[in-house]
C-alpha cells in the first residue's frame, strides 16, 4: 500500500505515517534525490549562462575579436605593446619635414615703396634689399577644352582622299578626357565618395555636370583595362615566401558576402565571394598554388592547404587579455608577457640584421610556452561526452584557446625562428580596412558587379600606394593602357 504525504500534514502526522508505511520514506528520498539532481543541473546551466553574459559584458576590442566600432564611447584603451624608454614624438636624429622656399617661383609679385613717411619720393632711389615671402597654393581649377582637327586631302594625281587619324582614345565628337575620368575614379574608389557626392564635387570645382551613369561606365572601363594587371598580381603572390591572408564580411545584393585578401608589402589582391571557407579559397586559386607561408588568423579553412602557416599573435594577445581580465587566470598574463618578450627580442635582433634568434634561445622560449600551456590544461580540463550521448561536447572559450595554442605552436612561434614571418597579420587587416570604411560611407554594394569592380580597382590602387606611386597618375596610366606595375613583378 502506498500513501502519499500531504504538505499540510503536521510533523506528528508525518511521523506516524512513516512508522506505519516505511516504504514511503524510501520513495520520498528517491524523489528528493531526483529533484536535487535536476536543480543542480539547472544551477550549473544558469551559472554557465551568467558567466558567459558577464564575459560578454566585459569584452571589447582589446580583449576579444570584437571590432573597435562596437566599443562605444566609454571604451578603455589598453595597448598590448611593450613600453619603450623613448619619449613620444620624433626621435633624435629624425629627419623632419617643413615648408621650404624655392629659388624658382612660378610667379613673382613685386611690392614697391614709392614714398618715405617724411613725404620724399623714393621712385628713383635704388633698392637696398629685397625681402621674400612665398605662398604655396593651387590656381583656381577649371576645365580645358581641347579640340582635335583632322585634315582631309585629295591627291591631285590619283584622286584618293586621305584623312589624318585622330589620336588613340579620341573616338567621339565630344567626350571627357582621361584626367577628369581619373580624378572621378580616384574620388569614388580611393576617397570612397558616393556617386552623388562625386557629382557635386566635380560640379563645384569644374562646373561640369556628369551623370551617375557616366561615372559608373568609367569604373567599368577601368575594371576591364585592369584585368591583365590583376592576373599579374595573382601570379606574383603565388611565388612569394610569405603571404598575408584574411577575409571580412560585406553585404552585397542584400546578402552577406566575403572579401578575401592575399597580400604582401608590395601588392594587394582583393576578391569577393559568396562563401568564407575553403570553397571560396579554392575558387580564388591562390593558396592552392603556393609553396610559401600563409599568415592568417587561425581560420580552420586555411589549414586545409599544404603550405606553411603563421598565426596572428595580436589575436592571441587579445584573447589572453580577456582570459586574464575576465576569468582571472594568471597563466594568461604570463603567456602574454612571454609572447611580448619574444617579440621584443626579435625586434632587437632584426635591428642587428639577424635572421633568427639563436637556437638555444628558441628552445628555451618553446619550453616556457609549453609549460604555461600545461598548467592551463590542468586548470581547464577538456569536457567529455556523457555516457550514451553522441557528438563532441562543447568546450569553453578558454579551452578552445588552449587547444589552438597547443596544436599550432609552431605557427604561433614561427616569427622567432624566421624573421621573414611577421608577429601579426596586420598587413592583411590594413588591406581590408578600406572595405569597412567603404561600407560605412557609401553603404553596401547593390550588385555583385559593383563589388567585383571595386575589389579589382582597389587592388590596383593599393598596390600603387605600396610602391609610392600616385593614385591619380596610376589611374591615368591605366586609362592610357600603360598601367603601373611594380618593378619586382616586371622582373619575374
């Protein structure tokens, strides 16, 4: 017989029930145990959620992978750079720059003194000395209309009519020249002005009314002319020993696309794709044809290629800062200090024209690196799947960071054994930054064609800038079918 206790019973009544029905005691203990177990699971889940929310609240761009734009107005800047003993500003021996007077001014305006304050005339008095002041300015901008006239003549002997050919590029009765086209594209593709504001600026400066359709056609024309240049850049990147790679999301046709970059200190290649992972990288076709080293942010798709790898340590430093500040883990601070110390030693050795740190020094730093990760591994054991449950259990962010640093140790520390390998992947991030600025200023791309046009033209502009070539004249050269190509690419 089973009798269920009522919560309204008095203690004396419950005691009497237990004496008459001892099996009820066992049932109550079992049910209470099950309830406690359920409550314990709920508490653990809520604690995990609370910890995750607390971590999210305390994350910003300096201790996570969140962009600086998400920090808001109360962001606290904490730099991971090691403070040097040098004062801020220009260092001793630094060659400064300032305005300098020229000996050959374009125009001279003489200011004469004709009369003395006493009333005496000075017109015939010789000049004792001239004082000079120069003003550097630009003349009032104005367009110039250049008319080409082609002669037609008839031979008096045979009667054949001959017409002088017009220069290359002069194809219509009236058209715009390459300089105004180059300026417009520089404003749109480099200064990132929207179409309407580009129209307004050209109208204010030169009193010309250019339609948005004409501006779009100019960008399409340049995009076509730069196709062989893009192919040369791609082939050049494939041959490099160290290549920076990264990707960033950008909206196109109301859908998320990804712009992938593969760059060096000399050239930049940008390409848009609907995918982020290996499908996109295969279609672009650069990493699959490389034999050098790829520097990236530890995105798993890059490790599918049979190349050497290098990890951006700036990302590791930010994550370690988050582990120390949010999770209060001392090992993270020691690891961050170790990586900064290695970087400092590497910079010192580079200043002495070394190619790597001595092998005993590298071995010591690797031993310290592994020891810190071993202590972290003991503090954060890997979660195991419950019996009977399939699939891999979800690991904490700290555990995932530890695993990454263990598995990719050689990629993380490659910068100390080969000085061609940089400490960070900042080169790729700088090359992608203008895409984000473009999105903020001009919005998203309405068509895939617009995204492809921007990526190719901006790849060319970025390459020109890296080689100290004027953006404006690089575009002019491209319109003249003589695009700027870096000397090292010509050498290949």
